[in-house]
């Protein structure tokens, strides 16, 4: 097998089949995909027969809602297959074309059902309540109906909703252009590795290069990556600015006060939660500065640079961890979740859910995705580091959250809200961390793991909230009529780095362009949820370890809940009250405990 250590990336066909996901479980062939593509088109044309008839009876309303779910579930299947095939190699024209067709079809499908919500809103509320109370078959739709009524003031006329649905494909353009550019078109230079051999910098290799003990390698990789983005700064700025304009447009037409308010309202969360998170993090920046001071001392450097932030402070206890060994480590770490959970975990490991290694043209990073009609999938770019082991635990947390939800909930509640999306993944990481810490008496290994935890906290809480501030500022500028350019984006980003890192780090000029490579900025106001999710997961994992079965049962019920209630309510029933700032501050208290322990070992 062409493996991850090659100096140049292997082609897709050079990766052994045992390390590829089995998308054949979705469609055995492109011909089968074409059949469902045609079926989605047919269903999209058929559902219009319900238009202007939803108020006639509970039965008509139920039949329409069930047919909508069938249409959208099948549309998801068609879209996910095409997109995941493209993710295998973004340069493959066959799956570029299928993805384009699937996106157009998805726009058609959502336009076809766009009449439903406005028409439901025209039904007198008392009549609608009578329908719900008088029909057992309609009762599963109660949360859906309650949510429609809650958001009534932001739902437009039938024709306006249809137009917005038709505009979705065009509105997706900034994200799609960035994805193709970032995964297929941008190329990075070669640098010399620790042995003096030429190696191509890739996004998959970048963090590993920043973990190099050789500071020259770290600096070269840092400059190689960011100089490549800097060369395209105006194009990248145009992509991001147009994404911000898109958000402003949709927020405005839906009568929200801001893009932030519009984004948070989908989870029934006030902007105060977002602002309080930023305020709480800002109040705890002294802990980040203290950690950075420890990092500087441990690395024995006069001045800490941005490219010094990822190198471990102590020697990694295990390097080049074989993939199968990594799976065993994850399984051992998740034993507190019980036999049922472990059985589903093994099923994912052994049944073609996971795409393991990086190859030429493959989408970077890691994710979990799938459809209601099939099992979930996980994309990795496994490099054999302990970080990659934690990534497996993280993504399988997402996958099993989806698996439990899809087994339990009807399609309409099968997609859990983004606000809780990072909870299950981070619970898995927290449990794995505690297991590895408890499994060693070696001070060096313990110090490494403590450092890893602090790095996870830095990147998941401090870093993501800095991103959240960047999004808030850039959208505010646009909404206040201030011009955004590549230069102003760089300036905003630089000022935030200076605030978060203080005088503990040299804010190298290259970092000014980092905003240009962050995919999450195209799913706006997403990243703050990493921090709230991390805080909730810190609490839940401690409850699981301290209470055992009772806490596990509450947690598994949370995994089964999907979007059947509002996120904050689901978390509250699981044992975490994010209506208050306490869980976030508690997470900082844990950070300080770990920092104290690491300071005693280094």
C-alpha cells in the first residue's frame, strides 16, 4: 500500500481497500444513484399536489409531511454520496459533475417543499392545535410545529420562501469555490525535512511539521503554508466577504437584527449566550498567557513564535502509531460508556465506515457524515500521531451520535442541532484522555498527555472563541457599512492574535492571513459551539466516570434525542445547564488544574 510516509501523496487507487470507506453501502453503482436521482425529481414534482390543501384535514397535513420527509431523506442520500465521492478526490471530474447535479437537485427539492411551512402558518393556530391533539400519527411532529410557530415572524410568504429556496444554490457559491480552491487548486512548496530531504507541504502534513523538534522545519512549513495563501489574498478575501454578504442578505430578508441573531435563532439561543462566552474567555486570558509562559520555558527559547505553538513540550511517548493500534486505544478509552456503545463502535471500525489515509486530491481534515438511510461515515487523513488517535475518538463520537439518533428518531428529528454537535465527540476525547492518564505511571508520558489536553483546550476554547470574535467583528463591520478588504481582514485578525496571545508570543506577520484557510468561516457562527460543546463534554465525562451507569443512561438518552427538543433543554436533561455561564467557567477551572499539574512535572 502506498502509505502516509511517502514524500509525495499517493493516488486514490494506490490506497489499499481495507483503509477506504465503503460508499457502496449507499449506492452499489453510479447507475443506482441515477435511479434515485430520478426518483427525487419525480417526488419533487409530485408533492406540489398538496399545495393549498394542507388546511383541509389532519390526514392531508400528515400525508404531506410524510411525503416531504421521504423526499428530503432520499435527496440527502443522493447528495451525500456524490459529495463524499468527490471528497475522495476533488480533482475527479466525474464526481465534480455528480456533485453539481446533486446540488441543483437539492435546490429543486427544497424549492418544491418550500410552500409547506408558509401554508401551515396560514392555518389558524387553534385549528392546528386541534389537528395535533386529535391525531396520534401527527404527534411526532409536535416539536416541528412548535418551532414553526416560534419562528413565525421570520417565515416569509410562500412565494418569497420559494425564491429563497431557489437562491440556495447560488448562495452556496462562496463556500463551494473556497472548497475547490482549498482542496484541489492551491499548492504548497516543498521544504527540507529534519533529514534534509525535500518534502511537499500539504494541509494534512502541516500540523505534523509544526510538531517537529527542528525549529527550522517548523518555521519553513509555517511560511510555506501562509505565503501560499497570501499570494491569493484578494481572491480569498472576495470569497469570504461574499459569504458575509450572503449572511447579511438572508438575515435581512428574514427580519433579524443581525446575521449573528439569525444564526443563533435556529437553536433558540440568544446572542447573549454568544457574547457571554466571549466575555468569559476574555476574563480568563491570563490562564492562556500563563500556559504560554510555561511553553516558552519548556522549549528553552528566548521568544515564542506562532510556529512554536504546536510542538509538544515533552517527547511523544508513541510515534507512528499503527492505525489498528489506534483503534484499540480508542476502544479501551471508551469502555465507561458500556457494552452497547462499544459494540456499535466496533461495528464502525470493522464495517467500512472509515476512510483512513490522505491521497492526492482528497478533502483535508476530518469529518463524520452520512444519511438517515445508511450508517454514518468518517473521513480521516491519518498520520499516526497521538492527535490522530484522538481524532478517531472525536469523529466516532459524531458518528455514533448520528447512529443512535437515526435508530431512534423519525427523519424530521434525525439531524441534531449544530449547537450540540461537538458534545459527543469531545466526551469521547475526554474519556480517552482520562484512560491514557490513568494507564501510565511514567512522568514523561503523563506530562505529554497533560500538554495534549491543554493544547486541545487552547485550540477548542481559546482559538475557536478568537475565531468567533473575528466572525462577530467582520459581520458587524459589514452591517455597519464599513468596507472589508484583504487588508482590513488581515488587520482585524492581527489585532485579535495580539489580544489573545498578549506579549507572550511574537505575532509573526504570516499569521495575519490565517483567516483565509479556515473552512468553518463558510459555516458562519459555528465555531463558538466548539467551546460550549467542550464545556458541556467536560462536565458530562466527569459525571460518567463518577456516577457510572446512571450518568451513562442519561448520556445515551441525549445521543438518541436528535433535535426532538431545543439543544439547551437536551443538555440540561443530560446533566449540564448551559443557560448559565457556570459550565464554561468550570472548564477553565479544569484547565487551571491541569496547568498546575503540568507545571509540577516540567
